[in-house]
C-alpha cells in the first residue's frame, strides 16, 4: 500500500485500499488489520468435487 501511494497516480483525497485474502482470518490478523482502516480482510474457501464418468 505504501509503494502504491508513493508511486502510482491516484485522485486527490482517495486513499489506497489493501485487501488481505486468507483461508482463515485469525484473531491476530484481525487485531493487526484494525490499525489501518483502509485494509479489508476477506476469507476464501475452495471446494473440490469429483464425479466419475461412464
């Protein structure tokens, strides 16, 4: 986020937003993210389904 703010053009007054994508949002990660209101936490899940053919 710091690099983007320093090196990329953005409209005046528009903050850089970061997204942390993780399989599990732990309490420690939540606590760390609270220090920056421009960071969003997103959990993902992957589902695998197999089906026999023929």
